[in-house]
C-alpha cells in the first residue's frame, strides 16, 4: 500500500488575520448592504458541530453587520455537504446566501466535474478542529492495536458522511498510514447519525471532529481511542506520536464561510469583517470553550491561502484516496 507525507507547508500558521479589525483601518463596507435577511447555510442536518457553528454564528453575526438585518441558519443537507454548495454556486452574487463548507473534505470532489470549487468566493474562516476516532463504548475494540488485529482478519467497517467530508479524508489517510483493510459505509446526512451507527454495531469505528465525538462519549454511545494530534488532550487516549505516525497530527477540520461566484469585493469585505468581529468576541470565546471547539478566525485573504495549502495536502494524499 502506498504512503505519502503531509508536509509542514500544508499547515496554515495562525496569523493575526484580523484585517481591518486589528489594524484600525476603516473597512470598505458595501453601501446599503445588507438590506434584507441573510441566510447562513449549514450543509448538514441538525445536530453535529457544523450545525452548532451555523446557529451560533447566525446569532453573533447580526449585531456586527453595518445594517441590522436578520441572519437565519438554514440546514441544507445532502451529498455529504455538496448539495448546499452546488445550490450556492447557482445563486446571485448579492451576499444574502452564504454557507459553511467542509474543508478539506469538500476538496476531494473537485475533479468530479459536478462543480468547480475555484469559482466560490472565500469570505472567512471561523474554526479549526482536531479529529478523533471512536468505537462503541461497550464494544471489544479498546486501542489502535485492536483495530490492527481485527483488520488482519476482516475488513474494518467505518461509517462516513461521504466523499465530500473531512471524516472520509481522515479515515482514508489513517487506514493508509497503518495499512488497515477498511470498508467505508457512507450515506449518513450528519455526524451524529454516523456515530450512532457505531453504537448500534453497524460499523466498527468512526472518525469525526473531537467536538462531536466528545458529546457522543458523554452520552455513553462511543469511546474515543485516538486523536489526530501530536499530543493527545485526553488522558489515556493515543495520538499521532504514540503510534509513530506524526503526519496524522496535521489533519484538521476547517470551517470556512463561502459565497457564490463573483461576489463583489465590497460585500466580501463587509461580511468578512462582520464574521471576524463575531469570532473574536467574548461571547464566541465562551461558546467555543463550552463546546470544546477551536476558533481560528481568518479573513478572506487568509482563507484563500489556507485553501491553497489544503488543496496541496489533498493532492499529496491522492494515493491514499484511491
């Protein structure tokens, strides 16, 4: 089985990407925008970390816009997060429909011909979360070594929300690095349902954001046995260093905001600064601490650079994704 290396170039450094927020320079807001309700699209069903981000930032965005209009969270699940993005690509470039998007997962579909991600307008990034691997709370699998032993006997079943998701990407890379025989069971519209599949015994394991898995672990449905970090934040849980696979500590779940193609620069600036101000607010920090997610705000320019680095990482992983 082929191997690849995730280079340090793929890791976008945390910079002071505050733009006008930090510099004190007045941003070039779009005159008269917004003048009506903004839909903040969530590309998955209710529940899970993307839904949590969409609902919270719909609340936080409203008071930070130059004109106080309603911001409504709108769930548009389907096709592992691609349905919402495909519909957004057909939208008018007026700034009234913007969406969260799953990165790097969504980048896996770039070459399918269904749509071109290069046409999207990258507005901001809100978060960057680590991933984890969980099994049934009361099942026989307790460690990564248990997974390896079981894989030698039969294919391991992992649940996934589909090819356009970061959980799919992380699972394939994990399997490639450890030489595991893995069969992915996809079609779940959201992360909670894919984790419930583990608890029911439909599959052996699942990879998802730590924020989602921690919630499921608290409910008694799942047990986290590995984290995609160089040093595990959870006592007794293995990490990329402990299993001698440091590249696995370089995979993150990014949470950018995108708009339709050809969104005017002044509207991008207005939305970008509003999202950044919201992300750096005390309320956002308190919320992030409560649900154990990591805010990682980037302006439009910083988000474009991050996406370029993620594309390079996905290209390097091509052999693992076959």
